[in-house]
């Protein structure tokens, strides 16, 4: 069954739907409230933005990921939910994918906390192994990482 943005969904259903539709940036971003956010705090270690606001910001992030990893997807068997309440879910999920720039295989383990509001995503905050990301994407692997930021703040 296809969910429209007006139908009510709990947090777990929203996360599963987001991951299932990740390859379709339009559908995946439509699951967010208009002013929702997708946060990737550990992107700071790669010198990348850490917060993507609104549906357009989320859509832009997804499109970028799909450019870097054209075969990027999540499979149901690679999703493990650890905490499940109507308004929040915490899960781990893996994407086994190949970097377009280097041809290197990456196994990206994510941990995500999703906050639901009125049947849509208010916030999705994910962490991932940035070393695996750098090893897959950068020509020199982790040796090409930028210098650490002079200051990092908790969100």
C-alpha cells in the first residue's frame, strides 16, 4: 500500500518507508514535514554540511548520495530496530554499495533516530562510519581527509 503524506504513520513505519524509498528522492523527502531536518553530525569530520533542512534539503542530500553511490539501497534484512515507540524509533541499517569515483565497495553501517510528528518525519539524525565513507570515496582513502575542525559543538 502506498502512503500519502496525509495518512498517519508511526515512527517505525516512516523509517522503513524512508529507507525503502531512498532511491526515489522525491518520495523519500515527501515523508518529511515541510520544515523537517535530516542531520548527519559526523559529516563534520569530512568537512561536509551536517544538517539538511526542509524537503528540498533532504532531497538534495539523497541525490548527492546516489551520485556518489549509484547502487545505494537498503534491504529489509539489513535493518534492525532497537527502540520502537509511536513517536520515535532507533535502528541500525547497512547499505552495501560501490563508490562511483573509486569503484571501491563500502559497507555503510548507519544508526538512526527518527522523530515522527503527525505521521511525518520531523527529524532523522544518523551516524555512520566516516572512515568507511572516506576509504570508499576519496582517491587516497582516509589520507585525503581534511584537517579536523578547530571546534565542534553538540547539537
